[in-house]
């Protein structure tokens, strides 16, 4: 392919928040009124089974003042999406039409997106407060994720999507990774190798911090990518909760060792607290594991699997039960009167390495970082 294609493109920076234990979406919709609508997914190809199985997320639109990033300005509408498992997303929109070079300029302008993150947090906090009892155990956690989706609805002159992505792979990689300098061939391949298409006119490339969706009708692909990011957030949140619960369990079962025989009642209270923590973690794990088993349409399922691979969700999912097993052993120690599985006194003897010893995928270590392949 020769020449410089002209793109009809947009950019969606999205921020992901943990906001509570669960959200009653029906109650939230009543509070939101006309500004809220339920998300629905459209199947590609012949219609089959329901595409979205389970509670459809609730999308709420809000007016917002424009925010400038160099020559680029956000549009006056912000979309907030609520998920029943206690997550919320805030998406902004900027126009990036023109050439790939202009899209790169937009990507570089958004490297410092802290003003957007702060605005997103304030909007989520205000909305959760307004929803009241529709949110169970409301709390906007410090932990967040962010992701950027570059959408291209049309290319002029018309050309197959695969050809565009192959011939412009070098600059697409720089857009996805907000990289001002030229990248090596190895980095270009790593940034652009996870791709999928349904027909000749579409192609989706999924990277760690961003995705390029070249598609005349991209909404459903974006929704699936949002789902995958929500799962990453929920898994990271659960992992953090498990680490904190392990430490709390250890402290509860380790204290007052000398008083356990003289005054067993306080110790029994500690054991009950450990059991409660264990049950809560099990419920959290079940919810997160099942949260995104929702797609009944083959192509969208394949996109979700591709995103899961890039986000390393399988590795993270495998690491979380290991932490849960540590919690189980701690609870068993408590029922044994604080003796370890080897029969020696002291909770910490067998479990000092339980907390914090499993890897967690994270985008927050450095701005626009990506994990090693």
C-alpha cells in the first residue's frame, strides 16, 4: 500500500474503578432516569444465542467541560458504565481524524492524563453517593486501571484493514505505546502481533495499554475490551484484598498466644473473624471468576480471549487461588488452637510467605508500561 491514508478516527481514554461490593443496576437505572441506558451487544453474522448473558451494564451520560491536551480537546459528553459486580468505568472521547501521524500526536498528548483521571474519580464518587442504597458497601478504591481505545471507522481511499495494519505497523505500534521515537522490529511485532478480524473491512489490535479497532461498527468490540479491563481491575482488587486479609488473619491468630488457654473466648472471636474473611474472599473469587462468562457469540468471545491473553488474566486467575489456600491454612490453624500444620505452636511458622508472593498484572508501575512477553 502506498500513500498516506486518511482516517475517520476517535480516541477513548477509559478509567476503571472499584466502587463497592455490588450494584443493583435496576435501582441505579431508576436513579439515573433518562440519562441511563442498558448496554446491549450486537452479534456478528447470523443471530444466535444471547450475546450478553447476565445483567447488562448500565451506561450513564453526563455533560462535561472540555479539557485540552495540546491541540486536542475532549468532547462535551462523558460516559459512565456501571457493572453489577461493583465496578464503574468513565470514558472520554477525542477526535483524531486525519493521518496516522495525527493519531500519534494525540497519543503522545495523552501521556499525561492525570487531569482526566482526577475528573473521572470525582465523577464516580459523586455518582456513587447519588445512587445511595443501590450500591452495596460503597467505597471507591484507590486502585484504578486505565486503557485507551483508538477507533477507526473508515479509511480513504478504501483498502482492506489487514493491509492498512501491516503497511503501517511501525507507526501503529508507536500509537499504541505512546512512543515518541522509532521502535525496533521486535517491539513493533510485540505491540501489534495480537490481532483479530471478522471480515475484510475490520481489524482489532490489542496491546497492554491500548487497542486499535479498525471497524465500521466498533461499539461491540469496545464493549468487550472494556469487560476484559474490568476483569483485570476486579482480579487485582481481589488479590489486594486477599493479601490484606491474610495479614489480618495472621495478626488475629498470632496475638494473645499466652492467653488462649486462660481466656479462650477472645481467641474464638478471632477465629470467627478469620472464618468470615475466608468466606468473603471465596465469594469475591467466585464472582470475579464468573463475571465475564457472558458472551454467547463466537467472534466477541474470541476478542475477549485475545484481550485476556494480552492482559495475562489466566496467570492472574491462577495466582489468586494460591492466596486463598494460604487463608484456608490460616483458618485451619485457628481451629487447631493456633498450632501450625507441623504441630508446632505459632501461626506464622508455616505461612510467613503467604501474603504478597504471587504476581499481579498491573499498569500502574510506570505510565504506559507493558509487561515482558
